[in-house]
């Protein structure tokens, strides 16, 4: 019986590139979706960019563009990476969409009508230097539970605990590093605890696997707390209906993006959305990483329960990716972006390698570069590709490309391979891809042993028809194994389908034996991994990503200038003869500078680091030939040179004490 299935993957955030850690999830999901389609089921795969929140807003500001421009650009980059890795979404959409806004407001209103929304005053982290409430990811401090340092304001990466930013120990603003104050504001809350019994039953009925259920028990035992679903402006997101400066927290509208992506697809393809998303005749599965279990195993299904939507049949949870046994690191050259990988290596190497590591368990998997090279070269190239390259060229070059009929030995081999089909399908269904790969490589060993036994390279010289018979068994083995591999490495299999000149391989036709069939010209299937290419990728990452890490908290590098441009800058020693605060300005000091016989008035954005009286009499370095600029507070006739990350850490570039006012700096 044909199944109707909807599948989602967690939404990648529109604040950065896709990396190899992300790809664990999308490749795991894509393999499962491809398996379902090859089994004859109707399976729709939906995803979207997660676009809202303060990080997106602030990055857009740092680049001098609107958030809409940023998310549009990142969406195109993400989609290109996914396409090049062969990840086939039925719809890859955006949470910044009319469908998502409508659905978010609808679900919110349903929850409000059900009595699941409440309001109360909350004390929040507020940065007086940045003049804004600090959302979760813009506060860092020590986890209140496990005491791990440098954790975000919503959850701890080390122990998984969730909390409020005000719970952090020694919090600091992620923008300016200043300690925030506490300030009250009215917020909206979702009463998660009201759904505890229904959530426990959902989990007991198989919503998650046992290990995830055990983790969830810890949260149930601690008691489910009301969930803050609102944020104060400025905030890039959807306004809460009836409010002017309060927005839905990104974690409310992000998972609703699954529904919005589905609705957008249905509207554009003539399908009934209510049936596809909410009818029991359609199965629903979510794929996520273990870092967002709390949201997807508790908040999300509770939201669906309270608003009249069905919950998923199952939540599939995977672990993290390590590289050479360690957490991905930019400084060590192991934070590998999808595009960096694609610049050097075939995407199907990674598809195969991840599949060989993935199971239904939540444990982490390791991308070990030496094991990666050895395994792909030994198994994918040496056993699977080699089976085709040892037979197809001989048939086309020596035997007119025409297959014969199986003899008893060949039939025994083919039957053995076909007999493994149901076990392999069961492994795909249960996400045990590592078992799939083990079974396929074991079957490939059987087929290669058959090749070694019949030795077609010898018999072709003495008995052409025997050779044809034997190659018929080998090529049927190639067809069967390629069918089993197709969800994992579809582009590799497409090249086999092309030269085999037959119907596309599916699990339904895996047992269809090819006899008296003519094949086409064989084309090389895949290259061995060159270790130097892997090393080149690591070197590129080490060179590029260390400065990229520093740029996360800095302004983008400006347009290039020439040495001639730079030489135009006239740096002079200047003495501060007067300094005072600027009324109405948060960051500016008004400075009167003595540059030799000249006096210049300059505004300097250093108020957070210096008191005016501490600067009088000090020597500083000034850009003396800067074109005067009319500002809101008056005319600025130069620029004082300073450096630092901001806040109190701004350091005026003072010359040696023996320097003279007006002296040129070289």
C-alpha cells in the first residue's frame, strides 16, 4: 500500500553558511526521503531558512543593508550548497513569508483562545550602552546549572539546560561586552506546563526513541516552565497581533515555518493543504539535532496540540559531528563549510561516508579525514565502482555490448543479492544507514569474488560466450547494488543507469533480471580521493576562517585602498586642550585639539571609555587632513585614532611622551 508522507528538517539559520555539521541532518533526511520515493511512496520534503531574530538584524546592520536583503542572499547561498550536495527539497522556503506570518498569528490566537497564553512583567537584561533589551543570543555568561563559561542566554551547549538571560552568572552583552542591567517589561508566555500529561503520553506512544525519552524525563521531573514567546523591539520578526513594539520570539515562528513551507507548496501545486499537513492519512516526521530537542519534543508538539494541529508520528534525533575526534574548530582548520568542501571534493564521497556512520542512535559521528579517504577509496571506489569498471567496458569493447543469459552460478549470485532487499529496506526505514552500507559492501565482496573466480579477462580470449554469460551476472549484480545505493549516492547511480540503458532503478524493479540486453558506452563512475585535495581543503580553511572568526564581532572590512590612497593620510600628534560631553549624544565627546600652531575641533566616539577631564593635556594621534564633516552636533574637523572592541575597551592611540604637538607620525 502506498504511503503519504511529509518530512521536515530543522531550519538552518540565515546568519551564516552551511557547514559539514549541518549536513549530517540534511543528508540523513534526504537519504530517507529518497528511499521512500524509490519504494513507491509519496513523500514530500519541506524546509526553509530560519530568518528572524536579533543576530540577523545586527548582522544586516553591520553590513549596512536591510535584513530582507541579507536573508535573500543567504537563502540563495544555502540553496546552492544543498543543490550541489544532491539534497532535494520539494520546497525550500523562508520563515519571512506571508504564509508564516498568517500561520503564526493563527496558532497564537488559537493558543490564546485555549487559555494557554498569559502575560506578566519580566526582568530582562538591558544594555545601557547599546540602548536595547538583549535577546537570548546577545547575552553570554556562565551557565547557572553546570557553571560552563561563555554560554548563550537561552540554553547551555554543555549541559542542555534552558533558562532566561537573567539567570546567567556574570552576564555580558555580546555586542559591547558591557555587563547589562535588569529592566522590566511585559511579556507573553505559553503555559507549557498545562500540556505535561499530554506530552508524556505522546512520548510514551513512541514520538521519540528511548534515549531521547530518558533525557526528556529529566525536564519533566524538573517541571515544565512557562515559555516566553515575545521579544521587545528592535527585533526582526513578526509583530504580535495588537502590539506595536513586541514581536514573536523566533522560536515560535521558526517551526511554524514547516507548516508555511508546506502550505506554499500545496498552493502552488494544486494540493489541499489541510489534508496534506493535518489529515491522519498523511504521516509526518521531523528530523532534528539533539541540541534542539527541548523545543521540538516539548514546545512544538504542545503548540500543535493547543492550536488543533496534529503532532508528528515521530521525531528523529541525531548527534553532532566531530572532526578528527574534536569539536569543529576554526582555528584548527576543522570548521569546514559546505562550500569549502565542494571546492575540493566530490559531494558523494561525503554522502557515502556519513551514511556509513549514521544509525538511529543519537550518538555523535566523527569525520576522520584519514578514515574518510581510506573508506571511500576501499569501498566506494575499490569494491562498488570497480565491479562495473571490470565488466561493462569488456562487454562493449569485445562483445558488442550485448548481455547474455544467466547460468546456474550467475543466477545463484543474483538471487543472493536480491534476497537481501527486505533487510536493506528495513534498515533504511529505521535510519540504520550504517547497516545498509555494511550489507551492500558485503554483497559487493560476494560479487567481486565471483569476478575473481570466473576471470573474464582470461575467458574473453578463449570463450566469448562464457564471458558474455559471466558478465551478465556481474552487470546484474551492479544493477542490484546500485539500486540499494541509490538513496545514498544518487549521482553515482545515475551514471550507472545511463550506461545500462534501462528503466530507472527502484526497489520495485530490483528483482527484474537483465538478459539479452544491450548496454551503452561505459563512462568512468568516480575518482579515488586524492589525499592532497583533502589537505588543500584543510589549508584553505585554516587560512580563510581564522580571520573570518574575528570578523564575527567586527565591522566588515572596507573596500580596498591603494598605498597611494593611504599615503594621503596625514597623521599628526595633537594635544587635547579641552574635552566635554556632547548633550544628546550617547557616545561622543567634544574635543579641542592643538596641532602645533593650529587648533581643530573634533567629535570622538569614546565617551564610554574616557571621562572628559581625564583627556585634557593628553597627547593623541589625529588625522589632520580629514575633510571637515557637518554633524548633528556641529562641525568635526578631524579624527582621533583609537582601537578596541568597544564599550570601556577603547584605547586612544597616544604617542610617546616626548612627542611634540604637530609632529608628523610616520
